[in-house]
C-alpha cells in the first residue's frame, strides 16, 4: 500500500508539472506581440509564425460601413524570423487599412514631418476609426515594445484624423510585410519578415 501511495504521488507530481507547463504556454498564446518578455521562465513549445503572405507592396482594404473603432494600444514583439506590430482596437465594425513604405513620414493630422528613428518607415493607417475619447478611451495611445526587435527601431502613434488613425514604424531596413485582422479582441496585425 505504501509503495502504491508513493507511485501515486510521483504520478500526481508528474501530472502537475505537465499541467503547469501547459498553462505557462497559455500565457503567450494569441498574437504574441508585447507579451513575450526577456527572462521569462518558460516558452511555448511551438514558435509563432508570420500571418499571411509577405511582400513589400502597398496594402489596402476598405473598412466595413459603418465602423466605429478606436485605437487603444500598439504592441511590438520580436520573433524568430519576423517582428510583429499589433494595433489594438475597441468598438464596432471591421477596420480598413492603407499601409505603405514612405521615405519621409508625415503626421497627417497636422501635415508636418514626424521625427521617427530608423532608415525606412512603414506608414500604417487604420481606417474606420474615431477619436478614442468618443468611446471613453484615453487619447494618448500607449506603445509597448517587448524587448529588442530584429528590425523595428521606433514606433509612434501619430493620432486620428477624419476616420483614419496613423502609426509609423521606424525600421532598420525595408522588408516584406503582411497584414491581417484578428478578433477577440479586434486588432490589426502587421508582420514584418526578415530575409
């Protein structure tokens, strides 16, 4: 009886360790931007993969009508082979976007040059948006970078103007990227792949 009791304790301990490992992987599931911190105790067994097909061409999609979304945060995470920029949204509808590289980033709300660190600049415009205060949110949109990234140097939330919110990403170099919209919560995900 004592022998079986010891075996049960070992089996139970093994099951607890397996459950703890599985739960630790849950903490970084999802879009994996701004959630993986340096010095984390455990990592998921599967690596994050870029979403969609990446290329350097401009990308655009019209928003659903009527979309009433507000940008409430921007997160940047580094992964093996790509960087991920996530634009978190709240509100109703489906966002649209116009995303392209630019040599001189301009703040669309005032028509002035933006001071963004980098050699190349990805101008992310999310359409179908309203001013955050219209949805009871803070107009100062936080930008969170989780550790060092492969290509991203700087990210600036440049505000909202006439239904469009602008985020500019300063990069070391111009590389292919993809754009996807994910739900629960609603977010625009831009993956910038490394070659």
